[in-house]
C-alpha cells in the first residue's frame, strides 16, 4: 500500500511539475507575443482640437473624445483618493494582481460579502489600452501577463496617470479632468470631496451612474464611495459627513462660462483640417487666435441684445407648440419635461410651459421646475396672444410652449425666438487681426456665418467709397452739390422710370459735400457718381478689396446696390482707419501640440508702402468726413454716447430697409454690424442703420475702447486747412468763402446751380447705355 501510495504521489508530483512546466512554457510563449508597451511608455491618447482666445479662454473643442491630458502631479489628491478607495485601495501595495482582492471577489461570488471587483487599476490599464472587451480565458491570460509587464516597466504613478487620463467616464469625456468639466463645468483642481466621489463612481458604469441622466443611482454610488474613503483613512468622519450633505451643481446644458465664439471656432476647424486632415481631431492641437475673450463676449451679447430689442417691436407670432397638460401631477411633469426637451433654452431666451394665462398674468414653468410669473410690461410683447379674439395659433393658453427672458430690471418678460439675423466683426486696422466675430444670433440654430458668407447690399454705408473716388477727381469737402430731385424716364432706363428718393423724402438744395455725407443724401451721391463716372468708381473700389463684378458700373452703385460681406466692409473701412493701407484679416497666431511645442506661428506684416492702396491725403479727408457723420450726422449718437471725438463711421439702410448697417472705426479698431432677414424682406419702415445697428456698435466700442486714449489724426503732407476745412494742396488755392461756406466749381456733369425742382440732363451715352442694360436685366 505504501509503495502504491508512493508511486501515486510521485505520479501526481510529476503531473504537477509537468503542468507547471507547461504553464510556464505557455506563459513564456504568450509573454514573448505581448505587444510592446510603447503605447503607455510614450502615452499618446486621442486628444481633441482646442481653440483658444489670445488671452487663454477656451472657445471650441473638436473630437470624438474629450480629454484634458493631466500629469499625475497635477491631479488633486482628493481625486486620487476617491478613485483608489473604490477601484483599488491596495494599488500601491500589490504587484499588479491583488490576490486578496481575488479572494474577496470569490467570497462575494459565494454571497459571503458585499460584491467587489478583482480587477486592479493596472489590469484595467492593460485591458483598456491593449485588449478587446471579450470575456475569454485567452484574453484574461493576456491581461494578467500585460499587468506584470506594466508593473515591471512602469512606476505606480505612471500607471495611475494613464488610468486617470484614459478611462471613459460618459458624456464623451475621457479622463477625470475632462469629466470634471463635462459634469461640473470646473477644472479638476477645484473639485470637492463630494464631487470627486461622484466622478469616481463613473468608471464602473458611465451610463448607469451618470449624474445627469441617472441622478438617483449616481447619488447612491457617491455616498458609498464617500464611506469607502472614510474606511480607508483618506478623509475624517467629519469630512465624510460634510461631503454627504454637500449639494452638487451638475452642469446640464452648454457651458455658460465658455466664451461664445462658435463661428470663429468653426472657421479655425476648417483651416486646421485643411492642413492636418483627420489628425486634426486626435492629435491634441491647440490653436490660439487673435480674439480677445472679453471683447468677444461683449460682441456676442451686444448683437443678441440688438436683435432681441428689434424683436420686441414685432408682432407676436404665437407659441412654439401646444401640449395637453395631464391632471395627474407626475404625468404633467413628464409631459412638460418632454416638451421642453424639444425646445431647449437659447442663451438667455428661455423655454417654458404655460400653466395659467389671462390678459393680466401668465404663470409658466421652466425645465428646472422654476415657476415664472409675468405681469405688467412683461406681457406687452405678446399682448395680441392674450386677447380673447386671438387666432388659435397665436393664443397663449395653458400648455403653450413660450419663451421668456429677464429684463434689465430683473423682471420676467415674454418674448419669442427671432427670425431676423445679424452679424458683427471687429478687427485691428493696423494689422488685420480679428478681435471679435459673431456669425449670427445662434450658431446651433443657424450655422451660416453671416460675417464671411452673407452677400448683402451695403446701402449708404458704401457711399464713402464713391466720395473717396470723387476726391481724386477734384471734389473737396466744401464742393457744393445739389440735393434736388432726379428722374430717369423709360427712354433712359429701357423699362420702368426711375425716380430715386432720399430716405426722408425731402430735398434741401445745394449743400457742401461733407454735409451731404453726414445727412446721407442719396441725390448728392448719384450726382457725384455721375461726375466721377461709374466705370472710374468701379475701378476705384477695387482698391478697398471689393469684388468689381459685385458692383456693376451703374448709377445705382452710388446707393450701395452692389453686394458685400460684413468682413469685406470691415476690411474696406480699415483702409480709411489706417491711413490708406489694405490689410488682410488673420485669425490664427500659433498652433501647438499637446505638449506645448509650437508647430506654426504667424505674424502679420507691418504696414508698408507695398500695401498702400489710396493716398494718405485721401484717407485723411475721408476720415474727416466720416468723423462728421459720427458727430452731427446720421450716427451722431456715437460720439454723444461714448464722449470721444475719435470715432468715424457711416450708417447704411437699403431700399425698404431690407439690409441695415453701421460701419465705423477708431484708429485702433474697426467694427461692422449688419442686420437683416436671411430671405430678404423689409425690417420695417422706421428701422434704419442708426436705430438698429449703431446701438450694437456703440455697446461694443464702449467696452473695447475702455482705457484706450483718444487719438487725433495727424495731417499728412499735401493737405492744407482753409477756414476750418481740409483740402488737397492743389485744390485749396481757388477756395473762396460764400454764403454756403467754402465753394468751388462743380464738374460740368453736375452743375451746382441746378434748381432743386429741375431734373438732371441725361447722362453721357455710355452711362445711358449701362443704365438701360441695368433696367432691362
């Protein structure tokens, strides 16, 4: 029996040894086939493209994975403690495989203790970086061996750093730094114990424990993690108790703290993609722009306010939707939540469902449960919807989905999403750097960039370029031009007779050129263009960067009947602002990789004579004319409000008030505002550039020019001041004083003595032919 038992023992020992040798052999073979760990020793995760202002504010992020690569030394201790408490409390004590953890997990499977995982952080790194999610013995072997390899070649801190940056945490967030921004809208370094515990609960099941979509389950896991942190000695009982009571502010919508520059971010994305292709979204590029964060935010809010101020004067178009409100409170809340999910807030234009409505009061509820009560003046914008005789589609009743907003006095007001659009752009005329750009009211609603893509009629804002051409043909600010009716009959137009009008329908007779521009007299502009010649004017405006084919050489050019974009107009006005140079707009100052290495850096050329497109004398006298517009003309509100004389500009309103402009500058900043409908239609008879666009410009300049000293223009060589007015040297000698001020002989095509009621003679044959062509077409 002993011999039999001995032989059996030897056989078993041999089998055990053989099995062990086989396992070692298999592991040796498998180990040799393990992938190299370059992916972690030279860790390069997918990091999105990020776009920044010049002063370091984030304005855009593009990529499938949101990730902020954060070194272990910069990850707060409270975050590391929370993760270790729930994921791997013995991380710094085991060699990669926690055998005690495996035993605990086995007991948990037998129901002896509360369920706990056996995967260590190192094992999770091995799995997440290298392996698929399939559950097979082969994959488990690879996972264990990779774990040993990682533990052998990397330090514990290096492994933890990879884990903290690599793990998926829901909401497209990878890593805890990105998750902190996604869920709390704050940097990781600023989180509390309670917030860290909430984030630490996400790795196990990012969807199930998402504090936005599953707040109850997320809260339960957060409390459990706080207890684990206390059990492991990471926090005191008092800290644990305080953390459990802390009320978290979960970010449920767009990041309100991010600078609103969506159109700019999209422009940058397109530019970078053309250079880097698909790597744009994974390489971790950081693009720094010329924008200034505060100026950009002021521009965004100023344009939206201007549009909403206009919207208050429009008829009420009715609620966005009508829903049936169930009697059961729970069902009612669900119905309201479903309705408001389809009508998200638009900045400060908030969605709400009406609970009560009568001509004197509206009670509504927002998605966050806040009840809104609107009375008095707050009801005025929607008064027609509260009338007993209101049509069903505009009548405000319980269940109506409406828009509300806060007034400057912090009262609630009913409003509506605007149909009108707008654009704003500001750039530095000294080098073309774009300082602010807003492509429309809401990028998410309408991604069309009106600054660069909208071709619209500039109206009277185009007149300065006709006047600039006239200066080269002998006109001066004191030249007398007749503001009298003009009539072109069917024999001239080849179609309908054309009888242009001034905006106010009045004619004031002979007046100096500077007064005519300040008052935006259409008849004067047409007569000036007649004298200059439409072809000459078309050639001249090319100097400012305009496309000649967008401005046919007809008399209608005098009234801005061609097409420009707001960006083009800003570039053109910058020629006046900088003394005669055409600058190219630029946006990107540098591009760096994720480690801060500069890949591309750009600087604009300094102004030099190769960039000059008009004479400095011309620019100087045009500046004086535009200064008068902002002092006493159609834009007098500019200098009156901002209390500084170094402001220049021109309003613009097209026929039937379809397009509405203000373009102006201070010597260090040019800005252009446009408003209109995407499908052109009248803004309203009284809606001029001075009423709509100018206030937006003033609001922006008030902030952007704060602390900027007043800059007086220095007269260039070749101009002389006579009687308070500036002339080119060669035209000043014949200047005399008359009852109308400094008066000179007008060119023959536009005699200054034409009676106010007389029609002008027909233009020369070539001009007549072009007018005929224009009206026939």
